[in-house]
C-alpha cells in the first residue's frame, strides 16, 4: 500500500511539481532492492513502477515493470491495472519527450496491452486523448496499416460529441503519411473544432500539406491567418510560443 501511494504521489509530482514526504518509504525501497519481496509479484510491480517514476533513466526498472505487467493482467484488479499501465505510458512519454524514440515502440506495446484488456474504457467510452495518442504513435512508427485498423475498430467507442471530429482528424493524419494531400484538405476543409488544441493540430497538418505541395500563395495567406488565430486564443499559455516559432520558421 505504501508503494502504491508512492507511485501515485510521484506521478502527481511530475505534473504539479508537488513534494510529498512518505514515512518509511526509504526503508521499504531498501528492502525491495535487497530482494526481501522477490516472492511477491505485486510488491515487485509497484517497486519497479516507483523507480521508473522517480528515476526517469532507470531503464532496467522499466523492463522489469513491463514483464511483470503483462503477467499482472490476469490477477490485478482492473482499476489498479489501469493505474499501473498509465505509470508505464507516462514514463515512455517522458523518455520520448527527450528524443529517446525507442520508447515509441514501448509506449505502443503498452497501449496495445491496454486495448486488449479493455483498460482504457470509462463508462463504455474510449478517451479521445488516448485515441489520438495511439494514432500519433502508430504513425510515428510507420505502422500505417495497424493504425488504419485501429481507427476502424475503435472509433465507435469515442463519445458521440467527439467522434466525428477526432475520426476525421486522425484519418487526415493517416492520409498525410500516405502522401494523399488533396484528401487531407478535403477532410479538414471547413471543419470546426471545439477543442482548441485539436484545432491547432489540424491547422498544423494543413500547413504541412501546403508546404509539401509547394502551394506558396495559399501557404502565405494561411500563415497570416494561423498567427492571428494563435494570438486570439489567450488560453494557449505555453503552447503559443511553440506555434509562433513554427509559423516564423515556415515563413522563412
């Protein structure tokens, strides 16, 4: 229970920069490292999960965690399995964000395990963010056929209010990777997104299409409109400088 709490605290700290002091945690970690609980898979699973979360470069702990997780699917309660699975996915994302692209494959493996176990379903629906992340990782790994099959199989599990926009955006990303730029434009034309981050992603995709097709006149006007859109959306916070840089360098 202490290790489980420590994992949740470490996961929370990574996002909110909070500092939690858990009594006796150090002693427990020492006992685990010394092999005292090697005969208890659940303790080992949380121990390696915590070491992953608290020590981002602890690759050996990640692979020990991953092996235990695949076995735990048969005996760990679903709510706990979901939490532990997300610990690993978040670890992979942190490694991916430092350009360690080998963790794209690790993340996709964990997502596939979660899909197989129906771990990501909440009230019968699949999160739109999980859906979009899986598509992005699949395409980054050039698993186009698998990604297309994923879209066919899981789109109906998105909440109805998000389903059409997220499906069209993800299909457009697949078409872009296949070089079908005209169809990308057709899918995204006049599409209105209530989610501002999805809107930004869609505009970025169109920017790439204009660039790849050397449609410089359209691109020039598009960049002006894109910059106005970014400046108008005050809630973008730290996203805004990133998109302004994209616009600036594309203009050059």
